[in-house]
């Protein structure tokens, strides 16, 4: 049996993340009379499954539906994880191979066709994101956003990363703190430089950062638990400014 801080340190994820998993019914350990969470071996095995699914890009909602299904089989799930990770490994290996060939090509050691220069790339995910955005926000909003970004991708990317890094440095504070709220305001203004976001849209976007594992994974590259921290701070900001 492990306390929440012990499990957090063992696995390398934040206590805030474990609290969130409990709040959405994904990983719900027993609690002592004093209200402290205690994780059993069964809970730890469940967390391993959750993290395998997360690594493969499943959303928390999808993971919850899968592991709570009465027909869920742990052994079959592990075999599926293995196959999907091997597929991912093969994809990465192909990209590494393309890099190695490109280095040799740049040195004049080998010839390389234009087709070979792009072996291993997969742009289907980007098309999927745009399709989802169009379904959620409409064609005009997406087209306007793309028009604003066009030609300024590098500058906007640097500015976005700087805001993420700043927010990551503040994630140990309360989302209600003046520092966190000032940083979220900067994020809100940045989003409106690229598109048109109301306070309601800002709050909805924050929810997506946690509900959609693809968002969570990308944002948490700047710091474990950042997506959840931003979700909470964006919700507070939205309610305060309404």
C-alpha cells in the first residue's frame, strides 16, 4: 500500500495528476478515515495500464471506458500495447534512418531521391486536428486563424513556447495566484492574436487540454501537470472576467 506522495515519486507523475484521475473516476483508491488516499497493488497495476494507454495517445475518457468495460482483459491489453509500441518504434526507426541517409546525402556520400527525403513522415494526425477544429469551431474560425498565422509561424511558435515555459515555472503555485492569472491572461491575448476566443471558448479549450490526451501530452512536455494547471487557471480566469 502506498500513499499518494509515495506513488507520485515512484512513477514520476504529479500528485495533482493523481488527484485528477480520482476526481474523474479513472483511478479511485481507498481512503483512510482521515481522507488520505492509499494505493493498493491493484491500483498500481491499473495506473500502469492507464499510462500505457496515455503513451499511445488515448484520451482519459477513452481509457476510462476501456478499463471499466467488464470484458476488459489485462493480458490482451498488454499484448495490444506491445504491438502498438512496436509499430511506433518502427515509425521512429524509419525517421532515424531518413535522418542518417540525409546526413550522408549532405556529405555527398550517397544519392537521395525527393521521395526518400520524406520517408517516415505521417501528416494524417495534423489533418485530423484540423478536421476536429472545423467541426468544433466552424470553417470561418479555422480559416481566419490560419490566415493570421501564415508567414509568422516561427515567431508565433517561439512566443507560444515562452508562455508555456513561464506557466510551467508557476505550476507549483495556486491557479488562483496573481502570477498564474497574469500568465493566463497573456495566454488569452496570445490566442486572440491567432484567432477569436471568447472567455467561454477559453474555458472550453482548457477542458480539452485535460480531456484530450494529445493536448495533455504536448503541453506536459514543458512540465508534468502543466495541462491540468492551465485548465484550472483558465477556468478561474474566465469566471473572474465574465
